[in-house]
C-alpha cells in the first residue's frame, strides 16, 4: 500500500484509545509503514497552546467557546499535519477528531449537532478520516481508569459521559462504513487484535 491513510481514535476518557493508537503505530512501523501521530487538541506547535487552554484553564469556558476552540485546533491540525502527511503517502493516526466534537459538545453539552457537523466540515475543508475507531466501554469503568486527578473535560460527571457514550454509538450507526466500534473491556492484547483485523480489512 502506497497511498496515505487518515485513521482516528475516539471514545470517552479512559476507554484505552491512546494505548491502542501507540500499539498500532508500533505494528505499522514494524511492517514498514511511515506513520505520523497527532492529537486533538494539541497537535505540534500552536495546537499545544489550544490544549493547555481547553484542558487546564480554571475559569469559566462557555460551551460555544469550547466548541470553537476545538474547531480552531482541528483546522490547524488538518492543514499543517494531516493533509501534508497523507498526501506524501504516510499513515496518520490521530487521537480524537471530528466525532469528539459531535459526541462531547453535541450529545454531551447539548449544542446543535447539525451545526457542529457543518462547522467540522468548515474546519477540515471536508476532509474525512478513512477509518474511525470508537473504543466503547461502560462509563463506570472508564472513570475508574481516569482516576482522581481529572482535567477540566474529565471532570464533567457521569451523566455527561453517558450522553457522550451514547452519542458515539449513534454516530457509528449513522456512518457504519467509516466508523467501527471496538469493544474495549477485554485485555490490551485482545483489543489490539480487533484493531488489527479492522485495519487489515481497510487495506484489502
């Protein structure tokens, strides 16, 4: 395979997506692929400034302001990291992307979901991931994994995260070709095997 790919990793905090991203990166590099890893918020450079505000600002952040900050970070990530890498034939693995905004700010915060989708299209220039993996786990388990030291987003409460989880599952129903749900309650190796199966099917 010599064409670039854009793969995004999604799920509620504590679902294990970042661990699985790292494992897929190692697998791909060991098999000769050129891999770029990024994240939202917080891609290299300007994105790191956005991440600091979004996760650690201790004042009031309105729901709409939060949404636009994520979108600004997304536009920067797509234009400066994702698109150039994919165009050069690399595989980009991104920790969170457009579906996070729909799940968190739409289903979670209660903002207009269709508007968020339209704003996502504006922020990305219409660029969609080739594959999105949603790591699904019950919220009680995910919150235990997060622990007591939570950032601003992680401190939003159980009801919020149940809405987020349900939002992710609804998105998967709406776009089954792009979005694949991975049951994330097994062992790390078991989950990694599921990810590899999905990736190999994508490459067929």
